[in-house]
């Protein structure tokens, strides 16, 4: 299948408008803190949410809405600066935000998928949000994707948007997305915040299946710090305006759609890891030869999560023993004496471990490879055909600085 | 039972001598890198080792020795500066070290429990060690515990030794120990390096049972960075010189022995956490009211492992939302709306979360509490009677610095 990368984000597909404003949740008036994405027409929708048992009130409300509508939605409403989590009045606040938007935009409150991100357990200024919503609605534009993408950012240092187009039954179908997330990021979750839009005509079960599969191979393969957030949400709206033959779960177009969506979310997942809090390097773990898919994922996860591997990457130190150590403490049954490891970047590839033992290598060459902005650890377990690609980043002074006093 | 804390370490019990020398594994001639502890008479022995599937050659050799002797030992031999792990000739080197000691000390090589700690996958200078062993043996002294405790240190900033004495059948029995460990520390393991000595007369099965139980409530409740080491070893030698009635697995004295050993190892575990790489604060998680022992342990572990909780403790920031988040992503079934959290130190105690929701509190008082060197997070799940106490530390700039270029 051919997919084409195009400019833009959530407004790249037909029939979506977006906006972002500063309403006052954040002190800095220059930082937008409220985002909106609206489909011109009712859309089929699907979502996945965090598996954290402590979860935000917006997730409770979004789940209820999708249940009531049977999988329909019109709008994403998202604030940054406050997670609306562990607040006694959290659900009431989220409901009031949806009602306020419904009133201003002339849609039903149940058609709103709501999300919040920021500090946990702090009162959320509902009055400021209510005041901001009418101007948020009035600023909805076809070219508003950037404003929305900025408004959902917290410690992110850049906005994360992408869009792809591909053919379904002779019609160009487009999928666009924006996401945020920089800390409190770990896989084995639904994901962080990601909002996906498409003009594809696609049935709801096929949409949910595609989303779950795509998230599993993208956002669920990112670890920044191992802390699974309370507010992870990834949602998709499909408004059908592309005019393609409706994609069903059984159709060939369903796998094409899943492939395109997976490629899109993988690109964003990689951006997430690259923008990990304090990160100076993107770390890709390319794990092959594992006995099972589950082991491939859990071993790759161990490596990208390990603080000792992450600090070694920060120091551009080819301390492959820490990679072996992180592999070795992964739960499950596998052998340790068949493992090969190489390091790779734009500067080349170097074998550092063969059959679980060190091989002599040129330290200067290793350093040169690891000093690049994007480095890969290739690990071959040589025990099977399963593989996984996980994304992470280095652990740096700035991660500690950013998180040492996040609330103030 | 009454136990009395006394001065000293591995030489506190009768019939043990120790020494430590610089043999040249480390570049710094002022840093001792080879330690020895010898019992005057044959001792019953037991040990637990890392559960990491990548493990050091010394573990292979120590396991074989204990198997061959049926649980007897005379000596601990330990080097720092090199883990002797992932080396093709690792077992040969460890065997040669034991043979060299056996020759110099006039004991059997099978009576040696050997351990190594340091960088993984680097050639180990066997010749230097062989040259050092005769002087190591000649320096064995009843007051040599400090030298041995210094010689096993890696990134540790202070030595960790303790000893207790208590009564068994009218005889004073003493247990002494030293341990090391500062990074690559996580529970769900055997432990880091700890060497325990006792003059108790105790049967081997009772000794192994006591050691396993004590480690489970002490070293296995420490997390510094979540990386389970490849070389964790905790061993005990009991030489019987106290002259007590021999402790059997079924005797009352067996539980007294286990209690004393647990208290001793808990004290050292706490020291380990306090000396975590880069740490400025000891963090104790006091978890109560969990539905099961397993959940109590895993929830407490989530909290002390979480980088976001650890950086908040570094910043003396009462960001209890991160504690709730770390509880919430723990595997298992439990409720999130009954959780109470308070922070505690020498400056007092402050409730910050009730029934999973924030309570208003004095931020200045919270800061004052968290600025102390030792802080406790009290968490009551209010869902049962199970409890756990875990030890950890804050995540600081210095952790990143220490581990950014550990090999050089």
C-alpha cells in the first residue's frame, strides 16, 4: 500500500476545524491552554484510555459519552495545565465543560470527547474555562490545527502533528493527528493524549480495531520515564467526507486503514520519545529474534526503561553490559548466551556483544556513534522470529530539573 | 525477643577474621578492591543470588561450591571494580581466584564463596588479583572488618556494617554483616552484595530459611533505580563457636534467629537506600491496609521506583498526585477511592490526600517536612490488613552524573 505524508495535523482531513486559546488555567498568558477540534458533520468515533486505576475525571466522562452515543462524536475538547484528576468535583467540572461547549457550538454535550493534562489533584478553574469556551468556538478555523496542537502541550518543547493520505476505493482518504506528552510516559497503557481525525468512511467496530492495533505498535512502544499517566487518551473521529466505500472490519481496506494509521501514530510516538523531558537523544531499541511477541516487547521495554541504560546513552558510553543486565531481569523464560548487541547511528554500526559476551571494539568509534542525536540499539536474541521496536530517550540532568519542582 | 545492637561487622561474631587490600583492579591505589572474610573453623553456609538471567561467573562458581560441600564454607572472597560478568573466561577466572586463595590460606577451593562487583563485560586482571591474594591472607585480622567493608565498595559513599547479639539457650549469639550497593539496585531479586557471619550453631536448612525470610523483608524492599543487578549475592556463614544448642528449623530459637537476622539486614537495607547513587534523601514508603501481601509489596515498590515520585522528593515538592499515579498503575485489583496519604519526617506529619482526593494543606509546612534528610510517605489503602515497608531515595542530578560515564 502506498501512503503519502502530507503537511498538517487534525485539520488535514476534510471537514475538521480547530482552535486554541489561553483561558487562564496557566499563569503565562502567552501559553494557550484550551484546545478544540470539531467535525462539521457527526463522526464515528473510537478511543483507548489509560489502564491506570487512578484516572482522570475526563476519562470517566468521555467513556460515558461514547457509550451513550454508541460510538459517535463531534468534538475534542482538551485543556492543559491541570489533569482534573483526584479532584472531588472532577466529573462535575468535566460535565460542565462539555455543557458549556455544547451550548456555544450548538452540538450535544454527549458528542464531546474531553481530555485534560497537567498537575494532578489541584482545583481546576472552571470559571476561567467557561469564559474561554465561546472565544475558542468563535476561533474555529480550517487552519487552526497549530493553535490546538500548541494548546495541549505541557512540558513538550515542540508541537507534534502529522498527516497521511492514501487511496480507498478510488477516493483519497486522509488521516491527521496531534499528540502531546513528554513525561509520565510508559507503554502498557492506552497512551498519552492523541487526537486523530479522518475523513474516511469507516464503521465503528473497524475504527476501534484499527485504533487499538495502531496504538499497540506506536504509543504503547514509547517509554520516557516508566510512569504510566492517569490521563492517557487516544481518540479518533471519522466523518466519512472522503466519500470512499465504507470500510468494514472484514474489508481489505480495513487493513490498509490500520497500516496508514499505524504509520501515522508511529511517527508521532517517535516524536514523543525524542521530546522526552530533558532528553538530548532519541533511543530506538530494535529487538529481534525473541521467542515470543510478548517477550520481544517486554525485553525491549526493559532496555528503554532502564535508568542505567538511559544515563549511559546520555553519556554516549557504550556500556552494553547494562543492556544485557536489563534484558536479563525481564520476566520470562529465555537464554542469555545467544544475545548479540550492536550500536548504530548515522555514523555507522558497531558490534559490541556476541553470544552474551563482550567483543573488543574501538571505543572512539563507539563514542562517535553514540554522540548522534538519534541512536539505535540493535539486539538479536537469536531465539526465534518475534521482534519489537521501542522508542525512548536518555536520562539527563534536565529531567531531574524539570520534575524536581513541577508544581510551582 | 531482646536483641542488642553492638559495634562492628563481619568480625563481631567469634571466630571470624577479615582483610582488604588494593590489588590493582582499580586505578586509584588508595581504593581497596579485594576483600576476604575467613572463619577459623568450617561453617554452615547459605546464600541467595540474583534472579537476573544474565548473571556473573562468581555466582555460577559459588552455587557449585555450595552444592559440592552440601552447604559448608570457610571464606568470602570479593573484588570490586569488575563484575566478572559476560566475560568468556569468567568461570575460569573465578575458579582461579578461589584456587589461589585456597593455596594461600590452606583451605579447600570449594569452601570459598566468591563474589565480584563493578563494570560488566570488561576483562578482569587475574594476574593482579593472584598477586594480591597472599598479602590479603597475611593481613587477616580480628579487627579487619573495616578494611573488608571498604574493599567491596563501588559508588558507595560510606561503608555499611552492623552487628547484633541475642541469647540462644543461655549463650550469647552474635550476627555481623557488611554490604555494598548504591546503583543497579531493585527488589524482586536475591539482593546486592551482603556478607553475613554468625557464631550461632544452626543447621543448614534453618540457616537457608532464615536468610531467605530476612532478605525478603530487608534487601528485597530496597529500590534505588529499578535495575536488578547481575551480581547480587547475600551469603551467611555460621561457625557454631557461640556454643548454643544447635538451632533447627523447627525450634523456637529458629524464629528468634530469623528475627535478629531480619533486623540486622533491615538496618543495612535502609543504609543502602540512604546511600543510593546521588541521593540526598532517604525515602521510606510505609504502606498499610492493602488487600494482600503481594499487593502491599508491589504498590510500595511502584512508589519508590517512580522517577516522578523520586524527583518530587528531590525537589521537596508534596506532589502527592504522582504517588496516586504510581499506585494506580501497579498491576492487580484494588480500589483507588479509599487511599489516604500523609508525609512525615522529624518535622512532623501532614495529611495530603484522603479517599483518593486532595485535601487542602499548608504548602510551607509540607516543604519543611520534605526538606529533611529522611522522609516517609505513609499510604493507607484502607482495603485490608497487609502492609509493607520499602526503602528508596530521591532521583538527583548526581545520579545522572555518576551514571553518565561510569566506565571511564
